[in-house]
């Protein structure tokens, strides 16, 4: 993000508007999200596919599965996140608590649209009160209305928008354009999976191994089903962008 003249006078707090009506702290949070991996959600006839790219640690000692980008909220409710993982955990825990509160009060699964607007209100509050910073996280929250799948996108400003399929994180505009161009009217779980994985590849400048993908599938009246690394590797086998990225060598020492 290029610094504009006079910007420093207005970017020290999330509660101060610039003369042209901008909240720079919110824009900085959006920029932080762009530094993370791409995450995509695609609805199909009876469910939702979540696919996220994980920036794996360079060390071979790290467990790839410990980096989570998709999260179960309740039965028939799940989300995928992009941005700071620590911030993601706080918001996911908030969604889980609100989902259980709704279940205890009304004896039903909370509508995903209701949870989305409730979380959007929390996110907006962190742009309005001093002494806080916006959450550097975007989410795609998925659920069902009468077994019809739907998605709500939330960003650090607290804005909520419904989608059939969408992308967040790195290169989200290019990835969203790819989804718009290739999203057909009739989608199965497999076609939605293939589209989501190819869309994530649009956001990656280099090939990546299958273990870089966090894949989960959500269906009505079921808990979020996360695919195992072996299952992901089998389903993406043969795709041209799956592989080991080339590493620059500096010579032997």
C-alpha cells in the first residue's frame, strides 16, 4: 500500500476518518490478509466445499496438519478463514459460542446469516472504539436454509455479503474473477472441489504440494468433514499446478 501525502495524520487510530472518508487501520488489516494464503468456498447442490492454501513452515519438523484454515462451528455450519491465524481462532470461538447460545435458547441450529450479521457487528465495533485494532481476518461462513447452501463473507470492516462462491486472502480479486468465469449452474461435490482447487491455484504464483491444501466439505445436518492428506493427494493427482516448487540453490559449502 503506497503512503499518500498527509496520511500519517489519520492512520494512527481506527476511529479517525481521513478527509476523503477512509479508515486506514481497516485498510491496513485488509492488506495484512492479502499477505496470507488464498481461501475459497464453492456451493453445490447439497453442500459447500472449503479449500484454503496453507503457508507451510520451511522446517521438516513442523506438522502441516496443525495449521488449520477451515473450522467447524456447529452441525451444518462451518467456515474458512484468511489472515492472522491467532485472530481467526478468536472469531471462530465467538461463532461457536453464539451458535451454542442459539441452540440452547431455540433448540435449533443457528441460521448462518444470523451468525454472520452478529459477527459483523462485533467486527464493526473494533473499528469504532479507541484502544482496539481491527481483526486482520476475513471469513467465509457457510450454512443451509431449508437444505439450500449459502455463504456469507465477512471482512475487518464488519461488512457482510452473501455469495454462491467467493475467495478471500491473497489475490482474491483475480481468484474471484476466475470463479465468476467458471462457475456453472449445475455443480456436484466433485466439480465444486475441482473448481475450488483450481481457483486457489490462481492465487499461487508457484506450484504447491497437496499437503499445502486444507479441504473441508459441509453438508446439511452433518459436522464439517475435513479431507485427509491422502484423500486430498488422490483427488488432485495429475493437476498441473500440483508439485514441488523449485528452490534456488546457492551452491555447496
